[in-house]
């Protein structure tokens, strides 16, 4: 078998919910040995975040915890702390996504662990960073949307403010956390030394708005891609579609043809330039809405594509998962789980030709690998029995 890119890399994983586990799952998909540290009894918060027949092995947990081994440790007990230190001594990476300062209070801060293992990469994802007025606030996706300006920005001011329904901030920050870890591993190959890696949801959301921020900082005005005059989401007789009128010399002329308007709207003086179109956006959008409402989604998509205009039907997640493109891209996988049955989940979105992601382990049951992992780190059966009797390990 071909070695995966991260074979031989050991990750001690304190993460939970989504930001951290999405990062460590990808590390595991590409070969890392991810040792997931969980609370005795309840484990990762995502094990109990929804009511599900599978209980602790529900789909929310299963979606982001494959290729990991679960070890349940009471990190507040002296014996449990020593277990963690023994694992860290041989680890390459420690990852957490607690509030700022929690790892230090547990005795697992960067300086504390670096003294034990100078090659260690200590990676942390927080809500707002380790310094500043918000450092003690909980890192939560919706809060990051609100604080960063993402939630305020919408297609028009008359639309209500709302929560983006997918965990945009968690996922984006998790991917930045993974990138930071990979960069630190690469740097360690040259220097022999580990380092601290820190990402924050707040920073990731600001960074996602690079173009908008640069415009605001340098020109004092907003740029809003959702408010462009020739773009939008429009209802049809049987659904909805989105249209992006851009990247062409005169997109309004081509839209006029596609929508069978009988005239070229770009020849009207009020729509002659992009500035004119922005000024008269409400009127243009009304024309578009009326035309799209007169026929089906498939009809209008065909008409728009004939004019080489960017468009797509607005679909449900169920429809997207059933799409042939999803299958062609190998984005679905089946995992035979011992208690949850066959679990269908999304595959890694990074496709490597020689060393693709692999499912080597299905998502673990709580504490499933405690004995296995600790035995590998030199613990005897008698020591394991003593740790359980003391409530340090389950």
C-alpha cells in the first residue's frame, strides 16, 4: 500500500463540536494517527448535541470523526493529566479548540508541553484570539458571523438580518487550522523545532472578506457582490434559479435576449452603464422577477446558457447529494459502523492522484481505544486497571 502523506504523524486531539474535528478528520484522512481525547461518560459535545436513535454515535458526530481513536481521560485528575503528558511526549501535534486559556489551566499550554517535547506543534482554534477584549468569549459560529460583519451584509437593506444556516465560520476556521498545522510540520522538517499555531474564527471571517475589506479600508465604500444589478435569485413556476450577469462585455444585452424581452435593455439610457444599472437596480430586478416567474427553471436555465450566461437551479441538499456530479467527484462514502450500521457520509474534498484520502477507521465509540492506545504507550494491564479504579480513564 502507498504511504499516505501524514503516515507517522501522531495527533493528540482535544477538539470537539465542529471547528477542531473537521480539521483533525482531514489530518486522519491523509494518514495521521489521531488520538481523540474525550470526557468520560459523555465525550465530545457533538455526541449529545442532537436527539438520535444512535445516541452518542449520531450522524452529527459520525460526520467529522472518522480515522480517529477515542481515549476517555479525566483531564482534571492527577492520574489523567499524567496520561495526557505521556501521550504528548511522543506526539507530533496537539490540537484544541477551547476558549483562550483553558489548555493552560488544564496544564497543557504551549510552554508547558513544549518543555516536554520541543518538536511539538501546539495548535489552537479559538473564537476571537488569545488577546484582546473578546478573548474570553466562547467561539461559536453565529457569534463570529455577527462580530465580523458577515451577518450584516446582504443583497439589499430591506432584507432581514439572518443566520447563515451552514456552519460557515467553524468549517473555514477548521480548514485554516489544518493549513497552519501542515505549514508547521513543513517548517519543522527544516528547523527540527515545533511551534505554536493559532487561528480564530473572527480572523477567518475577516479574511474571507479580503476584497470587501480592502475596498472599505482604501475607498471608504462597500462592495457587495450579492447586490450587483444583473445578478440574483429568482423564483420560477416550479422552483428558483440564480443568475450572475458578469464577466461579459454586455451581459444585460444577453440577458434581454435570454428573457425574450423583445428589446435590448442596455440601450435604454437608464441602464446604459454599470453605474446606471446599479442606480436603477430595483427596476431591473423587477423586470427579471416578472420574466422568470413566467416559466420553469429548466426552461430559463436553457435560455440563459444559450447566451453563455452563468446560472444554476437552486436546489436542496437532498437534490445535490443525489446529483450525478456528486457521485462522479467521489464525494460520498459508506462506512460500516458496529452500532450505527452503514453510515453514509461525505468524503474528503481534496483529491490527490497518488495518495488519496482513505477511511482506515470508522468513527470511534466513546473510549473504544483507551486500552489500545495506552498499551502502545507502555501502560501495563495492572496500570490500566488502577487508572480505571481511580476514575482517570474509562
